[in-house]
C-alpha cells in the first residue's frame, strides 16, 4: 500500500479508492447497493488492505447482530407493563397533570 496526503490507498488503484472513501462506502457495499464496478472496486481494496478488511468485518458483525436483535419479540408480560405505563402517561397528559 502507498500512503498519500488523503490516507493509505491500494497500489495500482485509482486515487479515489483511498481508505476513507472505501470506509465511507462500506455500508452500501454491505447492503448490496453499489453497481458491479463499485462492488469490484471495494472488494479489491478489501482484498489488499488489512485495516479496511478488519473494519468491514466489524461493521458486518454489528449489522448482523442488529438484524438479529430486531427480530426478537419482547415477552408478553413486559409488553403489557409497557402498554400500561404508556396509558397511564396518556391519562396524566389528558388531565393536565
């Protein structure tokens, strides 16, 4: 890798594939929102840059954990307690308390 004023970049890659740009686009890469050329560019950079690959792996792990957490359902008892609290607050607000 070479390092310029913008930060490290992969040798042989274009100047716009420096690490900061790759990391700025990694979420689009994770979500498959880049065109084929963009995906190839990011993948090439990740193949050559260990620090960016480590950051990509971290972001992918966090995304997976968040997705898994969002699919869990709260226990019914907790849901009922939260709904009761919300109703109590709504009643207090409507009475002007």
